[in-house]
C-alpha cells in the first residue's frame, strides 16, 4: 500500500553525504588546509596576508593566527582549527607542524583506504604508532640545565628563527628579553622543575622606534597618566597603595531625595563631602607614613603612589596633590594583580581596612613619554614576580607580529622549565622516529603494520617541506638524512638557513623542547583519527536562508 510514497526523515534542504564519499570529502578539506600552511613551516617559511570582512590586514606565518583569521566553513577543516587552538593553548608553539602533520596522516590514510583497509584498522595502527613514537621521543631527548642562560637563549632562538623577527639584532634583542622575563617570574619547585605563570609577564605595545628600542622593565608599565597636573610626575622610594575602591563619596544604595531650603544647607552638604574625601586622603597618608617609619625612612626621602581600579573624585585629586601623592585611576584588574606580584603589595577593597603591611614598594614610579603617549613606569621592585616587556615597532602590523613571536618564545621557554628535556630540530626527530617506526612495524602482524608505516611516511614529510622551503632537492635531502640516521647519527637534520644537511643539529643550536614535539604528535594523531571515524555528514540548511524562504513564500501568496 505504501509503495511509491517517499519517506522524509530529514528536514527539507538538509544535505547528507555518507560512507567513503563523506570520508574522502573530509580528508580533502583537511589536506587543503595543510597545503595552505605547508609553505609557512620553518625559518624560510613564507607569510600569509589575510584580509577580514572589515578590510583589516594581518600578515603572519603563525599557524594558529592564520587559521583564526581565515574564517573556515568546512566542518572537518574546523576540526583542524580546533587542534591548532589546543596546541597553542597547551604549549604555545608547533601549531603549523600539528596541522601539516594531521593533513599528511590523512593523505597517507587515503592511500590505505584505496587498498580497502577499514578506517578502524588505520586508527588502531596510528594509535600504536603514536604510543611508540612518544616512548622513543623520551629516549632521543637530552636533559638540559635550565640554570644556564645560554641554553635557554638557544632554545628561544630556535622558536624565533621561523618568525618575522627571525634574524639579526631583532632576534638577539627579543631572545634576551624573553629569557630575562621568564627567569624573573619562574618559581622553583621542590622536584627541581619550575612553575611559570605567563600571565605575570605583561606585553605592552607602543608605535614608534624599532624592535631594538624595546625594553624589559622589572616592574609594571601602565598605559595611563597621572590624574592631576599638580601631582608629582616622579616619585623615588615609592610606597604604593593598590585600591579596588573609588576615592569618591559613596552614593546611597536606595534612591534618595534631599530637600534643601537655604544656601547654607548646600554649603554644609558640599563641606561634608569634602571632609569625607579629605579623611580618605589623610588615612592613606597616615598609613604610608607609619610604614615609612617602620622601614626607617623619613617622609621627605620617600613618596606615596595611589593606584586604583575605580575613579577618583576631583576634590580628592586636589587633596592628594596637596599632600604630594601621585595617583592613577581606572587601571585594569589584571594590571592591579600584576602590581601585587611586582611590588609585594595587596589589593585593598576598602580604605577602612588599609594597613601599613598592605603597601607595595618600588624604587621609582615615573610618568614618561613613549612615542606620543604618556605612560607610567613602576620599576626597581625588590623582588619582582611580574615584569613588563615594552615592545616598540614602526607600525601596528610589525608590533602585532612581534608580540605573537614573543609569546611563542615565552611558551617555549616555559615548556623547557616545566620539563627540562630538549630534542634536535630541523626534522631530525621526525626522520629518526620514522626509522624506528618502520622497525617497529615489522614486529606487528596484520594490516596495522601498513598503518604504522604510513605514519612513518607522514612524519618524513616535515623534513621534506623544510628542505623545499630552503630551495633544496627535497627527495635527495630525505635520502641523505635516511642514510645518516641508519648510520646512527640521531641528530642529523636540515640546516634550513644554510640549505644543507647537517649531521648534528644541536651543534648549530637548532633545538626544541620535548613538550612541544609530544604535543604536535598527540594533536595531529588525534585530529586524523577523529576525521577517520566520521562516515556520515548531515548538514542542515542555514537558518538565514530558511527565514528568507518563508518571507518569499508569503509574498508569493
């Protein structure tokens, strides 16, 4: 009876792709994305110019930034974008490598699918290959002494070689600042490793000058100016009050009206406001003087600075200026927290609770002109656990790229301090792992062996891309590397800057933290296996089109 009647399960307009076709479409999207990023890999990697819908231009070769700015639509490609974001959040470097490797793993998987090997078998093989590769990576790694500044500089420089600032004096400058900043905020733990909180390193950008004019301030730089012209612009031996409360008369919680019948009442009202504000300023002054006496300093040889997250009333500004107190208002909460770590002070939510021990200390607080703007420098803190890197550059694009590069270098240094083991760069690790994976594959039975070999092939694409970007014959370079590694030269890789195969990458200072490599392998494998598991794509129609259709229908009626 029901023959010939179509059964509609999905909503009209829904598209469905299933089986091998769905798998191939997803693999193709991932491969295209990997192709886009491929040319940005390594020191000779090229930049991408991305123009968004507002016409804003971003020029970068940072994988995570490229993917973020590309506004990708394909659902499988979006998965790779998530992988890059996870890689960036976890270790802050290796985003391009992770996406390129995921694309290569899927490319090799496609060849296996053509041989009628089931996706589940490929996934199992890839997982075994990953476990083995992670185990071997620990054997290849070299333990380093993180107390040695030169080693840290070499590691930071490797991360920056592939960036915009990857040469000359700019590289030297950023490397030195990154190492000095990370050592200031690192806390040594009982087991010898370090706990590093990167949120304690503030990066402040100001147009003008060049990268070489950038500086590391052992304290905090605020993009603010002193609130009142009568206040001092420079305070030496400054006792700093950190407030999360306004220096204003509090308004009542409920709506209230005041009936005034004579001018004297207005005057009394205003006088009372002024008295309350004067008391606030007196309280700050008294507490600061008490702290100075404890520290054996006379009020004439030390100064007071008030920094608040909220506002400061004009009358209060006048009283503060009369007392010679410098004040800054509307400072971001995150900057106040950094000031806590830098100056040793405590954020106070109510002036009533202010005690002498809550005050921070800095040898110098000064308003200086940087470019066309005024900024406040709080420096010379006794033991700063928060620092500021003030970046200078010719334009916004240079500054943004320099900031991204610096963030990568800081993340790389943090990774080494967290796990002080390094591995050689320049594709050396990938070729060595591929060699060991092929031997491991021989010990496996069944079709999983083919998947492990495919994993090894995908790893070897990384040195081939590096060789290609250096203008070398990629295939010849890979053959030379295989020969060196089979002779036991574990650290042989591609010296991209000199366009040749190098027998020991550690000698030319091309080294990377093991944490980055581990995360690249994990991220890429996870992305590839996730896409291989999908055999059905059901895409609903976008809502905007649906609404337009409804409107059109009404008009036709």
